[in-house]
């Protein structure tokens, strides 16, 4: 038996070394600037698949090394990255779905790492997340994996760990810029971020007619500075903080959240029912009624979105109510509600006609509508 294993191992080494030699030859002959775009895309896809296949070997073999520092030296990565690889490899050993997807080159090591973190907290989650990784951009997978992990850990002292993890740091860089980094609990950080984004949007609108408008991130920096100095203009029309709590949680005295129940900030994650109770003492309370995946529809032919519709849209789709992300790219930053059938064409402010889009995708869709003549009122 040991002799047979030695032969197989020798063959594996030969295969890999032969593949490396072929890649070295391909690299020596590669002249990207001379390739037509279709050929370049095809070759890029092949290189990307080759890298994913290599990722499987690196992850699997990392378990045979004494420590992560050796893996870091061999692969030319940081020790932190090497530790992530080792941790991912351990989860792969207990998750056939994850291991098979990486082995076949269907996902990358970075994708596998995100899936492994969720699988460790919620065994069985890998199968669904592998499908997400194959169909969606990386940031969508990362957000979905984070959601799975948080919802699985909300019954495992998550809120005490969040409380202990809050911090504030600052430092100056080589340009003399002051960097401020804050880690805040979800119910504290969410309204602050919402207020800053609303202030930044005001600044961006005010600068719309400037010859050279600046990137939104610069307006966001100005907004945080204004809010910290007390000179901001206050909240926007959109709610700064929405907490969704199952009625059953309230009936039990805000003591626990059971399977199938919710106590969360849509798009952010679960919060402690005790924190939700404290927030409820000084908040506008709204009732949300839904049947399965059907949320009550609202419609209103007006420029502004009614507050009831706005709140319903911010919750996301039932029954998960996971907040909103861009319909086109999956981004959660700077989302806006777009009229699928434009307002100028008498499109209603109704749930079926309103879709979330990030600012960039919204602008691109508006340009497409304008070119297609959709921004004109229909002829009577």
C-alpha cells in the first residue's frame, strides 16, 4: 500500500511540474498588446481558471506545513493571509461542497475563504454560497456570507463580543492627513453612517453645477467633519435607523430570538432584543404585514415616494427582510430608488415600479432611458 501511494505522489508531482513548465512557456510567448480583444478575453479566462485550480493545491497542501509563516514565505503572501488559507483548508476537510468547488476551479481561494467562515458558523451553508460565488460578484458573496455568519452566531454571545470589539483609532499619514477609524456596534454606527451619507448627498447636489465635481468619497469626508463639529444640517427624509422585530419577540418580553424570528437592522445584521427594546421606547412604531414573500403593495403617482412605501422598500424582500442592494450590481453603498417606468412617463411610486440601484447604476440607467426616449410624457 505504501509503495502504491508513493507512485501516485510521484505522478502528481510530475503533472504539476509539467503544468508549470507549460505556463512558463506560455508566459514567455505572451504579448498581450498584440492580441485581439476576443482572444485576450479567452486567454484571461484560462489564466483565471488555472489560478483557481492552483488555489486548491495550495489550500490542501497548507495543512501539511508546520506553521503559517512557511506558507507565507512559499507563496509570497502575508502571514495573516496564510493563516486564512490554513483555516479555509481545515473547513474544506469537513465540507465536500466547498472542497469540490475549489478542486474543480469553480471558485477562487478568496471566495472559498468567505464561504469557509460562514460554513464554520452555520454548517451546511456552503452549498448555497458556492452557487452565489459562481453567479454573483465577490462583494455580493461576502455580504451574503457575513449575513449567514451573523444570523448563526446571534445566539452565541454575539452581542457581548460586538460590545467588546468597539474601538476608536487615529493616526497621521505621510501627507499629514489625519485618519480616524471607528468600530461601532450596529445600532450605534448605522444611524451615524446614514446621517453622514445624507449630508454628503446634499453637498454633492450643491456642487452639481461646478465645473469639476469631486468624487462622492470627498463629500463624505466633509460630511463626517461637519457632523463631528456640529455644523451638519441634520437627518434626511429616509430613516436613519430601522429595526425589524418579530411580534413574537415582543410578546416574550424582548428576552430572546428563536428560529425563524427576526430582530435585526435590515442590510446590517441582528441586534440584541434588549437594545431593540430600548430603541422602541423612543421611536416611531410601524406594523409590517406580509404573507410568505408577498409584502403589501402601495402606489402613488407623485414625484416623492410616500413614507410608508419608502420604509417598506428599505426593509428588503420578505421573509428575510435583508435591506436593499443595487438591482444591477449588488452594491449596498449609496443606494437610490429608481422608477423602472420613469416618472416622466407617468410611472407610479409603487413597490413594483421602484427598484434600488446604486448611484452609478442609477445614472447609467437614466442615460439609457434618455437615449431611448423614455423620459418624455406619453402622448395622449
